[in-house]
C-alpha cells in the first residue's frame, strides 16, 4: 500500500492521514529493503514537495539523512531483486534504470553535504 500511496499522493490501505506517516512506517519496518523502492516511487510520482509540506517537524528529513548512506553501504537496505519481476508488472515506471541512477546521483550529492 505504500507504493500506491506514493503513486496517488494519498494514503491507501492504512488508517494514516498523511503520506509522511506512511514514509515513517516504511522506514521503521524490519525489512529495510522496501525503503529504496518507496523512495524511487516518491521520485517518480513527484511527491517530494508533498513530503516536505507534511513534514512540519523535520523528522522525515532528519531520518532520511541518516539512512540515505546506508541504502548503498548496508546489505539489509539493498532492494530485494527477487521482487523485480513483480515490481515490473505492478509498477513498471519504478523499474527504469535511469530513475535509479537519478536517485543515486541525488543521494550522492546529499551524502557529501551531510
């Protein structure tokens, strides 16, 4: 439901009111591999401004700054490639290589600044 929430810009499949609440829940899951595809969804569906607007306390920004580097350096944060075929079927727009490169470039730039 997190990917559909990102896609439609409203919470789908949970009792939350805001997309940032969905983001915090995904970031807190034991399975950290889903965080990367969720971030790709935020990029593809242009939800950055929505997240910023909803993040009144700055908690999401602080949290994302902490895990951004871990996404590329820690195995538990790597996407589960066993799900790639399913993701290509349900969300083909999220599986385009250029999108992943764009996110990595963004993260590299922001990792240098933190």
